[in-house]
């Protein structure tokens, strides 16, 4: 098998990262503009408390948004790892699959934290992210809430990257089924 450095492709990773994060960004910003209440559970506690429970309509919309969100998250990483596997003639080590999966997840995590949460939500706070009745809440300026929430999510994202890597990597030789036929006399 090729060395780990040869298995990975910076060009492919760059393209996949742009597609992966572009789709996620459009989905997140688009749904925030459509109905910010969909994401109320991701808002700081003071805003959630003042706003109150999510409406049944927004709950249904959140369920619908979850489908493309997880399709992009999981499908995007599987797609990228399978392309990497194809580039490597059907072989992809668990290490390379994990590095690629984790790097995609980490770039999404980092862009969500910096661009969406800290820059857009906290620094600029456009009108369409403000939930009705919560206009002057301190949570809209709470950098630490977003940093802590993202830090707590990182271990689960690492586990997700490992699971996806195990799913997409080539099986070790001792786990492959033998293609040899046993002759029975």
C-alpha cells in the first residue's frame, strides 16, 4: 500500500472542502434567513429562555432541514473518502480515511464557529438572526457561548470522523474474504 502522504490529495481535499462547506453554509444561512426559529436550540440560553419553546411549525421545518444537513455532513465525507479510495486504486488506509474525514469535519466546525457564529451572529448580528422579542438580549454578544459549544462538540465530531473512516477505508487483509475456492472431494 502507498504511504499515507501519497494516499491523501491536497487538491482533492481543497475541492471537497469548498463543496462540503459551501453546501453547508448555504443550507445554514438559507434556513436562518427563511426561519431562524428552526435553530432556536442552538441559541444562547438567555435567548432560548426569553423566546420560549419552538413552535410546532418550526419543529417540522427543523426536521425537514435535518435531512439535507445530515446528508451533506455524512454523504459529503463518504463521497470524499470514496473519491480518495478510487484515486488510490481501491485502497484507502484507516489513517488516511480518518485524516480526510476529520479534516473535512474540522474545517466545517471552524468555519461555522468563526464565520457564522462569531462574525455573523455575534459581531454583525443581522436582523434575520434575531428571534422576535429577544432583540436586546446579552446572548447575541456572547462569544464564549459559541466557543464552549463548539469545543464540547469536537469529541463527538472526532468519533464521527473515525466511524466514517472505518466505513470507507479498505478492510485490512485479514478481514477480506478469500476468493480462493475450496475443492470438496
